C-alpha cells in the first residue's frame, strides 16, 4: 500500500514550473495576518492571479482565513466583480442600470446575445467572449454604457458595438 503524497507535493505537481501564484496569494493573506475581515482583498488578489475563483480556491481561502466556506462563497457570489468560472479572452459588460436601460441597453444586450450565440452571464464555447451584465457602472451621463475589454463605451449604439465585437471575434463582414 502506498501513502498519498502530502498536499503540498500534489499542489506542486499540478502547477506548471515557475507558477508562483499560490505564494503570492499566501503573501497577501499573511500581509493581512489571515484576518477574516480581509476577505474581499484576498478574493480580489486570487481573481487577479487566477482569472476566476474556483471552488477549490474558495475552499482554500476559507481554510486559511478561518472562515466558513459558506461565508467565502456568499461574498464571492454577492459582488459582481467576482467570477466563479473561467472568463473569455474578451469581455463585454452591458450596464442595465435605470439610465442605461431606458436608453436601450436591453436592446443592445439582445443584439449581442444574438451576435455571439450566448446568453448574458456566459462565455462562448470557444472561450473567446464572455457576455456580462452590471446593475450599474456609474456612467449614467453617457448611457447606455458598455465595457468592452476594459474600455468604457458611452452612448453605445448597436451598429458600432456589433462592428467592434465582430472585429474582436474575427467575424468581420
């Protein structure tokens, strides 16, 4: 009978050589002295490092910060910024706040869903595009607002937005 490898060795085997993300995350938690009130900062760092918050990562954070997993999961799902699934190479976030909604954001969103073939909150099967929504981007003066790969687009219109998305996805017409 063989004994299982210690967890640290298993983690090392699963990471590519030179992957220091766990060390960086650990240093972040240490800087906050493993206090539970640093949860949001730790989750931000984890998402920055890994791109999304996997169930395993959330569990590890809960353990290291001595918090119930339900609390860590609750915080990760409450805030819009956090993602529990891998995101696409490109992201498009449509604001559905009141100002944007009354200025046609819902129509923009439907157009983007049709163009991309995915519903809001999902990533295309090829991993190229994540289509997201936000309750409010705080850009009401330029409604409807869309964030495309980090760039805020104010007074977004269907024609310009579909052209940009087609270009990103290599579907120019």
